[in-house]
C-alpha cells in the first residue's frame, strides 16, 4: 500500500536525520465519504504522523466556492493566530 510505504520512508528519514515531518491530508471531496465507505483503510488520524485533514464541501455543489473544513488532531496543533477567528465565529473560547 502506498500510504504504508510513504510513512516508512518518512519514519526512516527521521531515524537517520532526526527530522520530524508531520503529514497533512488533503481529503478533497472523497475524504468526506472515505471513512464511511472504507472504514478499515488507514489514511487519517489513525496514522500517527497525520496532524491535520481538510475536506472541500464546495465540491458537492449548491454552496459557495471555497467552503471547506480543516480538522486538527489536537488543539495544541492549532496556531495561536487562529484562535481569535474561532472565538469570533463561535462566540466562545476553545476548551
């Protein structure tokens, strides 16, 4: 499987050079349904290096271009610059 081979290469690079490379998954439109269509396929947060995933809702039509979602594995990965936007849109603080 391609995913396993790529993760192995990145793990090997870290072991040899000490470089830790996190992975972002651009799930596009298929990522919106992939977890439900292929529940046994490891491609998202089940892979330890994956820190963020985005999906593009606008590709399903009848919405504004650019509509999408960005998910982070953990709040600590969210850059501090993003928190004011979250507070503005939601009207509350992150837990």
